């Protein structure tokens, strides 16, 4: 009979334990747990809302919204208020202003976006440049700080995301019609302007929710990249949303783990991971087409 030394586990068991340690080590820290939950929530939310951005050819809108919140952040900072509340107010004002200026084709939507983006960004930079301590206090707004997510932040991110996703599900058919068939929308007598403004507000709030994880600089990327990847794989809206949400969630998890082990900024790794998924889908699409 062969006896196995219990003090020396088999090599396979050592290997398995090593893999499990690599997987669970970051989760031993509460800030990593909160960061992971926040990243996944934001990844899914941005991916779902990003499908409308990509399909409507409004990629510039995400970038404009992300930078247009700077005045609100700066004013909230000067008043010693909540920065995210300031960002939310500014984002909603800009979203509604875009809807107002482009109503009934008075000004093209991309023109209105460009004007308001430049004005809001300039105002934000002017206000921030007047502050002596902005570099430290506002850097997490610009570049994100997912590992600094508090319990209250996580509840706010989860609550806002839930409201946005529920609203999208309730108005799914209406958003579909106004986005791709304006004639049918008129025939059905849908309140197209009201629905378009609602969509703009939801996009604005999505950008605000994503500030804590990826920051202003990268929020637009999380709106566009997962949705653009899903667009390469399917052309139907609901499957595209589901695939986009999966890609957004995976990018967030993988990016956060890479950030932990490589000791680099988490927002950047999340976006770069999403970009890697896009490149893989693009090459797969090209291979299938050839």
C-alpha cells in the first residue's frame, strides 16, 4: 500500500491553490469589492446606453457630455457641495439645451452638440483654472478613482443605474421608433421631441454615473467601444444591448484585475480591455468576410 504524505499536497493541488489565490486575493479588500461592483454596474449601463449612441451616429455626443459637466463640477467645488450632484445638474442642462437648439431641425444636432460642448468645456476650464488646489481635488473627476468608491457612492451608482435601465426598458419600443423610423413615430403620434430629450437626459446621467470609475476623459470610450463591438457581431437592437452589456461587464472585471496586478490606473485598463475586445471582434469580422 502506498502512503501519501498529507503534509505535502500533490503538485496539481498547489497549482489549483495558486490559481484560486490569484483570483480571490484582490477581493480580500473591501475597496476592491466595491470597485468591482461599481465597475460592472457602470460597464453594463454605459454599454446599454451606448447602443443608441452608436446606432444613431452620435459618438461625439458621449465625449461632449463627458466634458460638458466640468462647469457643474467646478461650481459645486467652489460652493463646497457634492461634485457628482453638480455634474448631474450641468449634464442635464446641456442635454436639454441640445434638444432645444436642435428642435425641428432649427440647428443640426451635431452642430448644437459642438457649440454647447465648446462653451461648457471653456467655462469649466476657466473656473477650474481659477482654483489653486484643483489638481489634487478634482483629478479623480477627470481620470476616475474606482478604488475610492465608498459604500454611499456604490448605492448612488446602483440606484441611478437602476432608474436609467428601468426607464430604457419601459420606453424601449418608443426609443426604437424615434431613432430609426421618424415617419412611423409621426404616424403613431409619439411625442418625439419629449422622448428625444428623455434619451439625452438618460445619456447625461449615464456619463455622471461613470465619472467615479473611468472619469471624464474616458467616459465616452465606455459609451462607444462595447456598443461598437456588439454592432460588429449583431445588428438587432436587443441582442446588441445584451452583447454590449456582457462586453462592458467583462471589460470592467478584467480591467480592474489588470489594474490591481500591474499597478496602473483602473479607468485606463478598463477602456483598453474594451478596446481589445473591439479589435478581436473586428479581426473576426474581417476574417469571416474574406
